[in-house]
C-alpha cells in the first residue's frame, strides 16, 4: 500500500505509538471507492497499534483541493458542506474503532479554519512559504498553463495548517493520503518544522488503476459510491464481483483485512480455476459487508444468484425480494389476471400479442416454473406472500407485487 514516505518513518512506526491522520474533503455527500485506500490505511494503522484521526474538511471544503483537477472546482454553500461532512463522518465510522486505548478520533477542520482571520493567517503561516516553493508543487504546476485562482493556489497552506493544528491538539506526527497529496502533505511538514521546531512524517498511498486501462471505481452508470442511495449494495457488490482476474489479488490486499496466507491461496485459485471467480466472490462479500453490513452483503449475494439463474425463487426472503425490486422492472397492482398481463405491465413485452407469443414459445417463467397461456397469478403461490417473479428468456426479470 505504500507509495512514498519520509526517511525514518519505518523506524518510528516500529518503535513508538503515534497518531496519524487522513483528510477527506466534503465535496460530495458520499465517499466513493477510490477513497477506500486511505481509509484502509487508517484501519491498518490502528490494527498495528497506532491512533488514527479522520479529518473531515468542513473548512478546506469551502476552498477545494486543486490536486488532480484540470479546472476550478465549483464552490459549495456552507449548508451543503455541513451536510456532506456529517454524511462522510457516518461512513468513516464503519472502518475504524472509536473505543479502547487506540480509539480513533473524528475531527472537522472547520473548528480552526473558519475562525481564522486573513491578516493573521498570512502573517503567521504565509510568511513561512515562498511563492517559488508553492509554484514547484505538482498540484500547482499542472494548472499553471490553464490558470489557477488564488483561492486554490492557497489550498496547500490551509492543509499545512491542518497538520500543524492536529500536531498541537492531538499529537499527530504523520499525515497519510493519496500519492497526488505529497506536495500538500510535505508543506505541513515544513510548517511544523518552522513553527514548532519538530519533525513530522508523510506517507502516501497509491492511486489505484485497473489492468484493463479503465478508471478504477467507474462504471457505465458513473462512480461507485459508499452511500447505498447512490449505489445500491447489489450494484456495489457487482462491481467487485466483476473485477478483472489481474486485479483481484491486488484489490484483496488493498481493500480487505484478510490474512496474507488466505489471499495467497486465493491467488492460486485465480491461476488454477479462474472460471470459479472465488477471489472475486470473497472480495465482493468482504468489502460489501464492511461498507454496508453483513446482512446487506448476504442480500446482495442472493440477488446476484437470482439474476444469474442460480437460486430457487421459492426460497427468497422478503428482504431479498425488496432489494431485487430496485434492480429489475418492478410494478405494483391490485389485480393482475394472468401471465400475459404481467409481462405487459412489467414492460417485458410490448403488447399482449407479443406476450402470448413469448409464452407459447416456452420462454416465460413465473416464480421459477415455466408458464403457459392459461397461467394465472391467483393460481400461483406468491413469493414471501406478496411477490411474483417473472422471467423472460435466460436472464431478463421483472417483479410484481400484488396488493
């Protein structure tokens, strides 16, 4: 997981307990799976005997980090930032232990950045950085040709000030982040050295890529979010199930806490029996359970079994059927006479005549049983007391709930 680090960090980690932080800017109401690398970095740090601090950028979020961005960010309102910050805090709580001797802490830099006065900040912080030093940073260099506002140009000073404040308030001596954050993080080291006369450390983690060349964490529908309202647990699970064999071992190491031997055994299954996709199944189950819950992972797994024809519909629980209703054509009705009407209602057939042809050809199933032209819903036992699952062909489904 390590991309870069300051000299001497390995010795410090091995010989002393330290506090380390990662910052998360609330530019959205949810983290996405690209944010999971630094989150897992904090989780590993805590398991190794150190104290993690998750910093939500309620202050820096008002500015926006230029790192990795080709254009200026759209500024958010204070209310949006506040709402996003609270949502992100809830998501981070799934990964860290907030009890015990190494309890994680959650902090928001709005506490010290918003009360800052401009003249004092420029006098007390800005004087420690030359313009030449700031221009040399990659996050600024990449934007020079197209233009960068003074607002985003000054972002690294705010992040440096965060490190100084956490050094003073929480005894934090290590900042971690993505590899694109190296310039911002080392600015914090410089500020601590100049103001406090002390040494702190930096560690960056790799920006994840896929072997196929596609962008990690992106699908045709967009980013893969941790918020179940934006990416359903089923779609989240499916993202991990579908990762390339070449990436599965790497992702098991980055995104799970499985023992090394178990991961190496799964590497062997990728090489020896890739068609079984055992590594992807373990990866999908583990990450979905961590982000959404064990129950959500089990439901997502069962929905996958249904949609890929590997589950008996009569055994499905109501929670699985409810989740399924979010993923396939779904309709509610007080009364539906027969299978032909159901096909039209679910838009699995364009007309009753087309629906009849499908049924007559033997390509329609109701609750797992092949349907005939005279199959009625009233004469078929509903699933979980109120659902009917219609299948057209091999894998095209619709779900009907009869009130």
